[in-house]
């Protein structure tokens, strides 16, 4: 079986979640014995269809434009048994490069028309490859793919083998969800194996791919907004954010507690029992605390009754420490903040949180 995988993401490996999912799918296809070639459209020169219809009249089946689509991609597409179309969700459907690529497959149909089941069609010069659509989106709702799904189902009809859609893809790739992401990628590889073996994806495998991430909707939105506020504050793009190993910078007591919850490492906290109180001044004033016992953490605003450790700090100083912009030990020695009580908990803080 020959498979051509068309990746229209403009982002590079390590940043592109479309590429992340596609690589997992292709891995499974390879393991099932398929011959798979992945073509990254961002590296190719593909001109827009100019509507000249030369491919219908003067040079039947051959586009007049001489570019990578005519010379390389279109012949490989015609020779494939399955074509995987991998695209990030832009404006609720395929992105521009993918749309251009699809439009440039026009030469494989003839100009004549016929009617069947109330729809007008063009005759095909040859059967096209069966289609698999893969897409990712930042929004958390699966319904965000509704317009894309309607488009590809209308376009491919019975020739569409599978639709693989992953909502909340950017969030999926964050460190706290590493195990969940590995489950999703493993299921995507399984989908690749199933497509080669049976030309379909089982319901169980699709449910694993689209499984919820276990984050409530409000926290999802607040984390995303905090991420963007951090990018704006630090004048970085999402790619630079990732390359620098940055994390969202809390800008309130509530967002600080949210980051604590998301970054908590229950494995490292096993056997630990401690209550840590924070009293903040400066940019943000207020108090909050977290309590850890046997790998379970509780966070609250306000003052704890009997804290084991009390940290008194300007909010901006502690957030510099939390986000790695400042060294906690050095800030302590410089008396930028104070800590009283069980200082061993302070030393273990970096282990309790990712």
C-alpha cells in the first residue's frame, strides 16, 4: 500500500501539533507495512489555480503551471492508495496552503458533467486515493471541527476513510499533561495501523484520540489567557516561549494558585505533609496557602491556622522565582523575601512542583 501524507502546517517540528499528530499516524502506518511518504507543503512551491482550464482542453490531465505540485506532488498523489491531509484548523476549515493543494488536483477530473442522486458531478480520469483528514485546534470543543467535517465529507463522500481531529492540541502538549499526550499519540499510531490493515479506524481508537484532557473549561480558558498575557508582557512569540522553556506568569492570587495546582507533582510529594503560607505585598497584595499530605494538595486564599512554613515576599519577586527568572536561594540570601518555620520545605519546593 502506498500512502502520501500532505502536511500543510507552516510551523516546524517541535512546535507544530499537526506534525506531532501526523508523525504518530505515519509511524503506525509504517509499522503496518505501508510505504508512506510525508510531504511538508511549507517547503514546496505551489502556485494557485488560475482557472485557465488548460488541463481540461489543451493538455488534458496536465496543469499548465510548472511547479512542485505539477512536477512532484500531483503524480505521487495519483499513485497513492491513501492520501492523508494534515492541516491546522484555520478559520474553522483547512488552511490556505492545503486548500490550494486540493484545488490543484483539478486535472484528475474531466470537464463534462453528469447528474447522479440529485447532484452534478464531473467524470474522473482515474480513481483518486482514499482520504484521511487530520486536524488540530486550540479550542477545547470537538464541535470546532464541524465546518471542516462538513466540507471534507461533501468533497470525498464514500472515499473518506477517517477524520482524526484533536481539540485543545496546544494544551495537550504542556508538561503537566505529558502522560495524557502520550496516550493520545499512541492511539493515533494505532489509527495508522488500523487504516492500513482495514481501511478504517475503530471507535475505541478514535475515543482514545479525542479523549478529554481532564481540565475544566474555565481553567482551560484562564490558563490560555495567562499564557497570552505572559507572551505580551515578555514580548515573545509562542515559539520563543517554548524554546526558552518559559511558563505562564501568574498575575493574581487566583492565577498563582491555579499554576500551583497544575504544576503539582504528586509522586514527589508522596510521604510529605506540610502547610505553606504565602503573604504577598507589592504588585499584588494578599495571602494564600497550600497544604500537602500523602501526594494530595489543597490550595486556598487566606491564612492557614498552623502553617509549617511562612513565606513573606513582594508578589513580583516570588513570581520571578516561580517562573525561573530569579534564583530562589539567591533571593533569600539577598533578603528579597523572608521564610520562617520549616526551611526544609522551602528547599523541597522545586521537587513538589514541576
